[in-house]
């Protein structure tokens, strides 16, 4: 006989197939009573469904039916452009925005001299109100003077182009994986130690200047990256 959590998974899978995206699943305790199992067994079943991108959890709110993972190709687009291209409404929550001296890592990635001033912007990015990624953007202060006077809740690429006549033409991206820290997990609404994708990006404008360095932490259950290769 199959393990109980697999049987529960199959039952929930059948039910999910009849539900709509973002519909709520029953609470863990209700599922435990219904299937006459422990909450640990229920969590195993839910974790399996989440790993397959079929459901997602928001801390303090519950578990919901996923619309599937968002697959991002390796084309240079902003988060806002990505989401609108999928008929999803992007939004941002600005967590902090400061001007400070660049750390050694940031100065290296922006090819700045030690002691250079940069703007650091931390934002939570959402799609249709669901947290998708945490991003930290570093911009050279001498290229974007008085940046903090502008609205930082929309597309940064749009702001760069409209207010400063700077367009990111090419970028180098590196993708790695890590487990969500406590703070990241709380903001993204995922369990602690949940898998995430970390994308670091260096943006270059038409003049060949490094104008952006960004590090984004994406939910592993809602996002993946796809690319084509040639031999």
C-alpha cells in the first residue's frame, strides 16, 4: 500500500484540477481530521504539491492553488514587462531606498572607484498581489542624481529611460539556488529553508557603462528560467 501522504497527494491533486487559480485549500488541521492522519503527514503531501508548482503558501494566510510556475526566458526584460506580458498585474513594495557608499562587492560589479556613492533600493515584487521576488538594486549616484526624489514603486528601467535617458541595452545574469532565510521567507510568504532562485545582474547601457547591479531572490515554487541552446 502506498504511503499515506502519497494517497492524500493524489486526492488533493484530483480536487485541485477542478479549482481555479488562487482558490484556497482547506487548513492543515481540517485536512488532518478529514484524512485521519497527523498534520506532519498532511504537510508532506502539501510539500510535494508545492514542489511541483501546483500550490503555494502565504504565511499567515494559507495554501492556494497555483497558476503554475512563471517561466522566464533569457531575454532582457524588466519584472514589470514580464508580468504584463503574461496578463498579470505587477506591483512593488519599496522596503528601503538609501544613498550610501558602495561596498567592495557593489563597487566591483559596477566598476566604481572605492568610496563611490550609490543608491540601494530594496523592493518586494508582486504579480496579481502574490509575492514573487525580493530584489536589491544598486545604481551609481553620479549617473542617476536625485534618484530618491522619484517614485521607486514602478519599473526602474522605465524610470531610468524617462528621467535620465539611460537604457540598459545588455546584461550579464548569473542564476544560482539557495534556501530562503528567515527574513526572505517571511516576505515571500514561503516556509523557511524553501528553495529560491537567486539572480544577479549587471546592466550595461548603450555607452558601455555599467549602470545597474541587482540581486533578486525568486520563489522557487512560482518561477523558473528557460533558455535555448545551440550546438
